[in-house]
C-alpha cells in the first residue's frame, strides 16, 4: 500500500463510503513538485476521487505518446464528466469541481453542472460534503444543544399546582478538608 493510500485508509471513519471524512496526501509528489494552480489538477488526478475515464483523463491517455497539448476551449465543449480548478487562494487552497457537461436540447450549447467538489488545503485533499449532509449535521448539533439546555432547565426548576414555578438552588460543592 502506498503512503498516499495508507493516509487515506487510516483517516476513513467507519461506514464512510462516499468519500466524506477521507483525506488523501502524496508526500513524494509534494516533495518533487510545487503545488500551484497549474499543477493542482495533476495532483488531484492521483487521488482516489479522480475518475480516469473523465474527458481530461481520456484526452491524456489518447495523446500521451504524441505529446499534444490540451486546449481548454475544446475540452469545455465535449460532453462528459470532467474536473476543473474553480478557485485558488495563495497556492494553499484549491477547489476542484467535478462537472458533468451536457448539451442543452434547446440551443445545443454544452452546459456544465457541478456534481461534487473537493478541496486541496496545504497538500491535503478532502471531499466537500453536499448541502444535505451539512444541513443534517447542523440540525443534529442544534438538537443536541437544545436537549442539554432543556435538561439543565428542568433540573433547576420545579412546578407544582400548589406553589407554581420554583427555582431550585444548585447544591453547594462539598468543602475539601
């Protein structure tokens, strides 16, 4: 198992098969190359999330012997799945989007639709959660805090029909002696 695969497998929480919670890094590549906007996609292509059957992967495979250069304008008009660096910040953070390009049946133009996003932060590659996972996580966190607040409130207040609401004084900590 390579170092990159080992770091990915070690960081994977149980039951995560969609890539959320996994991280990936290739130390050898980072020592031999500089990670910047031009090389971010090449670095991402080594990760487990990259699909070699994408448009760019197919083009690279077809032209590896001829050394032909990819023309991004031509690639942008080919239907299929592809990856592109959508944001770069100070050669530390790169956002890589997986896009599906399809022809619009009305005007025939090829339009991209983002399928998923990944980010590279200081050489570590992460899969971004989708909106549903993010909302679910926030709702669970809010629910936990509300449950704790209600439990605390119920411990400090009592109610009876005869006396109504009463605050219960917190117990004094035992003096150490």
